[in-house]
């Protein structure tokens, strides 16, 4: 993927490696610190993929529970956040697949108040608008837009992660971009 | 729309995604460029698309959740960790139950004087918290009574059963020793407390089965 994930500075990487090693030994305090360092990134991703702030809270929790279960598989050859990111995407996408039976949540547009915090500076309104507009998208189109245009994945990667053809991913992106342009132009 | 380009608006809009993503071939790229230069509507669409992508790039990569999600995570990573006293009280209650059941299952009127292979409780439980020691003592009483009942009927038991019993007891006692060692360094650990209780229960259950064979 082409997403640039802010790499911790060397000292911080060493601290993180220590935390990971302790968490791999079952140290909950160390794992909590890893949670605190990464929850913002995971929560933002879950909000955008789920289109529902409340559901995103549950999803973010699922992500860290899965991370705890799988942390033994983390080899430490990348930043912990880079290892966690695809895990978060997969967790949110598998949720999206099972959400087909719970479509009521899909079109939620008014519960992303987590983003509505004061003091963000001049660009704040535009960002809020886009986050809210994302919530109005059909789930497939939203997932592809978030993964491609926000997270920087390529269509081939998205196709693998979502189990659709590359052409479908492109078509969904085209649809999402058109719908978002219309929503933001209103 | 303009008629000065060879690409029509539909095709241009269709190609716009690949155009901004930089995935168009050179010829198609030039065609779109040419079309946008001469078509105000499509040029406006192109500007809006660029603006959308710029906004997407500006979305904050990190958003703090409105509440602390950690407590909900922590309780799913390990069973709730209550005060140690609750576990040890539960363990003591389980031990008392084992004793009661043992008394009922004993068929003979004899008073147990301690079984030959009963674990020396005081030594084994040294270093454990007092509440745990008390629970251990209760279990020791239960197993001692069952052992006495078995001893009284040893002659009626097939040698193979006696051998299997001794083998089982050796395994269980080794497991108990291991759990006690772990508990000395982490006395409040609920898993270890439960493990101690269930291991004791297994021992009681094994003994009880043997007693049933002889009654």
C-alpha cells in the first residue's frame, strides 16, 4: 500500500518494541500503552469505514481484542501501527460484510459528532463536511473511497481485501467520488 | 461542451478518475487534457474532483474516540479480576462442598485417621495467603477422608485400579504443586485460583470414583 504511516522516532521505536515484547508475554499494562498510542488512528479508520460513530467504537474495540489475540504473530519488522492497520481494515470490512443484514446502520449521517470538536482551525468545516458526507455513501462505495483516497491503498489491494474484482473497486470509487462531489456541492 | 476535441464529455468524465490518479496512458491523458482545455463543464468537474481529493488528504489521520474504549477491551482480554478475597472465599466454599459430599459418599462408619499417601498439607501450602491455606486445608480433609475409605477397601480393589489410582494421584499432586508455586508469586490471579480449585476437584472426583467401585 502507498499510505505513509508516521514512523516513530528511533527512541520511540525502541520503547514500542519493548511494549510489544511485554504484551507478547501477556503484559496487559504494556498492551494498554500500545492501545493508547494507536487508538486514534484505529478509531478514525473505523469511523470512516463504518459511517457510524457508535459502531466505530465497538469496531475499534474489536480491533484491539484481535490484536491482543494475534500479537504473538507480530515479528517486529515494521512499526506496530503498520501491523495494526491492515488488521483494523479487515476487522471493519468483515463487519461491513456482516452488516448487510443490519442495513439500518449503514446510512447513519448524524452520529459522527466525535469529529465535531472545536479549535481545529480554518480547514475544519471542510473536513467535517467530508466526514459527514462519507456517512451518506452506500457502504461499498464508502469503503473503496476511504481505502483509496484517504488511506492510499491501490485498487488491486482493495480488491484483495474486499473480495471484489479490481474493476468493481474502480467503479465503486467512480461512484463514491461522484456522489461526494454532489453532496459537497449542495 | 465544446466540439473542438475528439473526446466527448461522457468519455472525458469516465476517464477523469484515471486522469487524476495518474493511471491513464499517454495518448488518453493528452485527449483528456485537450478536452478539459476546451470544455468548461468538464473542467469544473475536474476542479471539484481535485478539491474533493485535497479534502480527503486533509482528513485527520487520528481521531480520539469520545470515550475511553480501554475498559471494554480489557474485560474481553481476560476475565474480570475481582478482589482476591472473593476468589479465595469461592475456593473455600468449593472445598467445604467437597468435604460435605465426601461425608455423604463415605459408606463406612470408620473415622479417618489420615491416608498414607495424603499430601503433607502444611508443607505444601507454606507461603500461600492465609485464605488459600484454609481452602487447601479443607480440600486436604476431603481427600484424606476419601483416601481412608479407599485404604479400608484396598483389598477389594483390583491391582490395576490401585496402580491407575496411584498414577493419577501422582499427576494431580504434581499439577497442584505447580499451581501453588505460581500462586506464591501471584496470589490474586483468578486463573490460578480457579485452576487450584478445579485441580483439587479433579483429585476429589478421582478418589470418589474409586470409592464407588468398592461400595
